[in-house]
C-alpha cells in the first residue's frame, strides 16, 4: 500500500495554483490564444490580487490583444506593487519601443538594467533603443545627442555594426573623416578596428 505524503503544493495551494496559472497563460499566449490566457490570469487575480507578476503578465496579454494603453497601465501597477521588478520595467520599455517612443524606451531600459545588470536581454534591448533614439536625434539635427546615445550603445556592445555605422554617418556629416573611418572599419570588422586604433 502506497503512503501519501504531502507535497509543497499541498502546503500552499494558492501559490502553486498561481504559478500554474501563470505558466498556462504563458503557453496559451505562445499558442496565439491571448483570450484564454487572459481568462487564466483573471482566475489568478482572484487568488492573488497583489502579485506584481500577475499584472506584468496581464500587461503582456493586453499588448497581444492590441490594447497598449491598458498594457501600460498594468505594467505600471506591477511597478507600484514592486518598484524593483526589472521584468515589468523592461516590458514597459519594450512597449515604448514598439510605439516608437525611443527616448522613453531608453529611460525604462536604463532603469531595468540598474535593477538587473546581468540580464543580457535587457542590455540588448537598451542597446537597440539607444540606437533608434540616436538615429531619431540625428534626423532631427541633434548630432550631439545622437552621438551620445550611439556611444552608449557601443559601450554596451562594442561590436554593434549598426551603432558604428550610424556614428560613421554622423562623423561624415560633420566633416570628421578620421572618426568616420574608424567607425566604418569597426562596423566591418571589430578586430580590424581595434588593431587600427592601437597603432
């Protein structure tokens, strides 16, 4: 006869139910079923209404349902519940990026990066947002702003082809041919650029 022992989920069924609902909602989103994911998250909300992960997940589903303003409000609620929640901060940055508000995206990704500096995804998103904000600044004839933003992107990822290319274009426009050459060479071959600058 098998003896039944209590599992951790038996001791805290609300926690396990919340985790399971979050996991199921994630899979439903990945399957392209955001309405079903939303139903699972609403059930989770009844069990754990003050969980920042819940509101982050709800925000993501709202984005899937093409309701960005509702998604933003939910990300902000997650951050009110836990101001150090890097994932919600990063998701808010992703939303701002998708809406074309690159300066706001940069701000959100910088904050997320401060909260979770080891998260490569956040660093990559910050780099992408910096490049887009830099390109926008260059188009608006704000060369100094563009250069500052693109230099920060290069610091985050020294081999970023696009950041070097844009920096080279700005340098050409400003008549700095040596600087342009250095950036274009870095865009073509990061190793070759390092050899050239060490001469």
